[in-house]
């Protein structure tokens, strides 16, 4: 999905007229959002398959709520069982909470950008500062969602594996 977003963004950036820039740019933003959504959904599914069918709007709160609680509870059990030092558990819990909050924030921003791209055609993509933008989100910034999502999901997966929540 990321590759489709990049291809559409490249087409938007080289389009000769504003209408094509707008249409391809909107489509690129849409694909970038869905690529992020699908990567995060895969992470959720690894812990609880029922979480893979939830609504888009609920995903950020699930990440920072129930999904994090599974991790925090597992760490607490490991501390009680003397498998993990309290200081290590605290540090790991903080790192995972920060990564999940960053993912939740990114999903909220990306979903709002996708909503505007899909449902508010009167808000046009604009070329400002050499960047195609929909409101404040540039195609270049949306392209960075890939790197950020992959890094954050990788961080969370590593810690969930280490805590023996996923394999």
C-alpha cells in the first residue's frame, strides 16, 4: 500500500495542472493512511484477533487503552514473579506507552487528513513552499508516516515479544 501512495504522490508532484495535482494528491494521502492503518491493525491482531475488525476511529484509543493494558499487566506479572526488575519494567512500560501514544497521534492526524481528502473536495491541494499540501499536511510529511509507523510498530512488537505476549 505504501508503494501505491508513493506512486500517486509522484504523479501528483509532476502533474502539469492543479486539478491532476489535487486528484492524485488526495489519492496518495488516502493510500498512505490505509497503509498506516493496516500495519497497526496487524499489530493489534497479533495480540487479539477481535481487534482487527474494529472501526478506524476507535483504533487510537484501543492502542493507548486495552492494548497497552495487556502489556502493562504482563510486565506487572513478570515483576511479581521476579522475572523482571521493577526499574526495567518501568522503563519498558514508559517506552511502549510513548510509542503507542505516538502511533495513536499519527493515526488520528492521518485519519483526519484522509477524511478531508475523501469527503471535502472543496478543500483543494495547494502548492505552498514547494510542497503539495492538503491543509497543513504535505505529501512529503504523509510519506514519512511509513517510516514512523514501521519504526513504532517495530518497537512495540519487539517489546511485546520480549514480554512473551506475541511470538
